[in-house]
C-alpha cells in the first residue's frame, strides 16, 4: 500500500515539474515577444580617437537590441549629444581632451560603461565608484563588448520594476559579468544550497518536510522543495507521504 502511494506521489511530482516547465516556457516566449516589440537601447560612444569611436559604434550597431545615437570626441560634445537625444547607455573613454571621462559620468543621466587603456587599480575604483556598470581595458576583443551589451539587456530587464528583491538584484549584476563567471557563480551557489538541504535531512533524526528544511537552512519553502525533489531524482534522498489526522498528506524526506 505504501509503495502504491509513493508511486502515485512520484507521478504527481513528475506532472507538477512538467507543468512548471511548461509555464516557464510560456513565460520565456511572452518575454521574448515583449522584448522584440521594445525599442532598442540607445548608445552614445565617447572617445577622443574618431577611429576607435567608429569601431565601437559599429560593434554596438551589430548587437541586436541597440542603436547608436551619436559619437563624441570630447566631454563637451558628449553632453551636447546627450541633450539632443535620449541615451540609455554611454561608452566613455577615460581620457578626453577637455576633462576626464570619469568626471563626465556625473553629468550624464544614463548608464555608463568605461572603455579605457588605463589599468591602474585606483582609476578602476574611481570609475566604479562613480557609477560605471562595466570597465573594459583597451584593447579588448570585440566579443567582450558584445557580451557586455547583451548582459546589459538582461540587467535592464531584471531592474525594470518598481520594487526588486535581493535575488533579482544579484542576478542583475551577475548579468553584467562575463557569461562564464555568471554560470560558475550560479553553479557554485546551487551546489552549496543542495549540500545544505542534504545535510539538513541527513543530520535529522526524523524525516523532514520541505517547510522544516527551509526553516533550518534559511531558504524559501519553494526553494527547499525544488532541491529536495532534485535530490530524490539523483537517488540521494527518499520521499514518502506523512499522513496527519486530517487534510492532504505532506511529503517528507529522509536519507537512504
């Protein structure tokens, strides 16, 4: 009888996972359609070398979701361009003929990437303290700027809300990092959480529910449930139903 109940529960878990995956696919399709209808992000390229400015502008123009509204070769020209066209993102060189690109950032009401040959730690810190979302040391491979721009799209998608939670903020800044760094950080976080969930169940003298695991390790019940289901699938834990006096039975987990 218990085996039959466990089989039925496993089928229910499988159906729920399929429903969840289907909803996620639908959400992604809706999100892609919304982004396709969205106007491209406008970019201002600021560099004292017109050849470098044109090269960066061409890279921006080749990246889907972006359009170049102008190039400027001085801080003054950049401010004039910004006052004429709405700008979402400025690519600013550190060295400009009339003032520092970092000083210019304070007068630009847009997001900024600093693109500079200056590699001194103090300069990088000043740029980041002034609000730069990214710092690329010239010369850099063209793919790096393209990756940063694509990350910026994701950053804007995640921060385009009235209120944000910590997880969304962390994911938004992850999007601005290189894809490899973001994947490694996410994989590491998932591994740590999985091991915490497993340790909580292994160290318990009795089976635990998802809510009990969540309370022990400080995550949401949904997060605990997701990792518990994954550990069952991996053959690390076993799930059974806990029957109370009334109401629906609750899933509980114990070590093998």
